[in-house]
């Protein structure tokens, strides 16, 4: 079933994240993997959405305001390893403790949720900034560089990169690379590029290669993302 809702987003000016707001949801939809983690205000409490490895069904519920952190950033904000919350939807209190979660929820309820979320994330990142390797590694993986090459360029061993990736992204670098490439391909398809051109632009060896990755990440084929066949999808990216 598709849903009727309003969905707005904007880039945060203070933290590496996107602010999004959703209201008026009815029915259900799918959230697709994007390599990100979210801190979500539901109107009554805070929820952490871990990095997904496959599509997740979203049903009707309250209006939401959230920060969707760039890949690998959320663990520095939340103080939890990403691989501990893969495919999870976790109460913030289970991560931060009930007192801290209650205090932040009270601030959210009393003020402007978007501003409170940004202030919280800014304070956390000032105390515990992401590691220096994170941004260049994410950019290199997104550009399709081999994992061994990425490790070499950030002065790490492949084993170190694997370990760091699980902690910050929730899964290994090759899995993140596959998810980011599928998201880039979805953008191309939604913009009207042909499937063959999109496969070439995104570095797939051929359409069959792209098809396999789409199936693995979204459970669907590339053709399902060519407008208007994607009605009913809630794509976070």
C-alpha cells in the first residue's frame, strides 16, 4: 500500500547530516538502505534507526522529525557502534540511558525539534569528532575505488578498514560500496537516465551486474525505480 504524506528535507548547516520531517503518513511504505543512521523524534520519544541491509516496511504513525547522519558519523554522536544496531530500531534510552533520553525528549517537546537535534549533535561531535579517515574513505568507496586501494590511501591495512567500517558503517566496506552505488543508480534512473546508461555511469560491468546489486539491496529490479513505477516508496536519500 502506498501512503499519503508530506516529506521535506534540508541539509544541516552545522553537522554532517540531513534534517527531514514527515507528516500525515497513512498506509505503509518501504525505507531502502542508504548507508545512514537516523536519530528520530516521534513526537513522544527518540528512536535510533540503525543502518539497513535490506528494505524495511514503514507503517502509519505519528509525525516525525529526524537527523539522518552521513555514513559513519552517527556512532560519534550516539556513542554506539553501528554494527550493534544494524537493521534495528532502538529506543534512544537503551543507548544513552533513561535520564539523558528523558532530558533530551523534554527539550524536544518544549522547543523546536530540528534545532534541538542539531544542537545535540553539534555538542556531541565537538566532544567526539569522527575519525579523520572517515570522510576520505567514504568518498573513495562511493567513487568505486577497490577496498585495498582505499585502505592504502587512508594509511590503514585492509583488516583495519574492515574493523573500522563495521564499527562506523555497520558493515564492511564492500557492502557499503554496494549500497552507495545502488543509491547513485537510483538517482540516475529517477532523473530519466536509461538503465544501460545508468549502469555504465555508476561503474557496473553491465546491466546484469546492476540488476544483481539492486536485488540484493532493495529486493527489486532497476526497472521498478523508473518513474512512475516507484510509487509507494519512501526513499531516504
